[in-house]
C-alpha cells in the first residue's frame, strides 16, 4: 500500500517545498517509487523539479475538479527516477470552484485513491496557508503530516496554530490524522536562538521530532533555480547529506531497510 505524507505549515519560507522535493529525491535514490504532488498554486515544487508551471497542460487543478484522471497528469523525470503531479496558476481558482461541491475536503483523497499501489510514497506539498487546499492535503494524508519548522522564534507561534488546526480536522473530517514528524530546518549553529528553538520543539514533541536537522544552506537555496533537487545539484553539500539522513530516518521509521 502506498504511504501518503503531506507537508504542511501555514508559515511561508520554512523549507516546506525544499523538504518535500529533496526527501522525495532521496527516497527515489533508495529505490522507492515516489510521486510528489504539488498542491500549491505558486507551483514551487513543480518548477523546483524542472517543469515549467506555465506550460503544464494539466495537474492538481484537473485532478481536484475531476476533469482528468490523475494518472494522465503525472510527469515522470527519468533522470531523477521521480514522478510529479504538477501545479499551475489555475489551481488558485480551485478553492472558489470547490466551495459548493459535495465532499470538497476529500477531493484530493479521492483522486489519489486511483494511484494507490502504483507508488511507494506520495508526498503532498501544500500552500503556506490553512485554506481548502491544505485541508484537502491533510485529509489525504493517510500516513500523517510532516511539519517543517524553521529554527526561529516565530516558528513556534505558528506551530501552535497548526496543531490546533490538526485537532479540528481530526474532530470533524479525519479522526485518524496524525503527525508523522517535525523536521527542524534552516538551523544556524552560530546563533543561540536556533539551539533554543530546537530544545523547545523537542521538549513539546519529544517522540515526533526527527533527529535529522536541516542546516541553513546556500546550496539548498540555489538548487530550485536550476530545477534540481540537492541530491543532483550539490550531492556533497551539507544540505544534501542532511536530506539523505532524513530519508534514511523516514525509511527506517516505516520499517524499510536501506543499504
């Protein structure tokens, strides 16, 4: 059965898309069949994996509205051994168009059900908001949400709001929704604040915080402009090594052995 993880954080600039695409790239390197679903109208995951969001002929918008089957929309990157359900600017209108639809919060879940078993992992990258698109992403997160947390003070305040939203979704839409893990990102060892944030997150989420910490990295920031994950753009960099360790940690937690 396909494992489905959704990457969420209503705060922008925390490394959510970076984590989704780079974790996906390393899972693929380790032999997993991986599909990245870009659920963000900004289409950053799409462009970060080398696809032109303005040239996309169909993607998550069409899947959500039931216009085309998702398998007809998937793009496959043979070089990366990675598949992508792309986004495009049209997705911005989906929230408005879905307002009066039945089971509007479950549209993505229904669409991805058609792909069950074709992939080992489906990773859903949500927009930096708590709107209908993100709710669709969380309802589709059969195996949990992964929350990137930037190592800065304001990230802690946003984390509290997000956990409240998760509780509401559990009570109303998806009782089995769980947090798969929190990923600490953009860590700068030169600052005391970053270390304080790490301690606070681990204090409040001791069982759910991944051990791997992603450093602040120029290479990680550059890679999307080349349409490449860090595993290809700068495989020997500190950021690449961190995401490789994170992929190993995820696989180990899922009971999958990695050589």
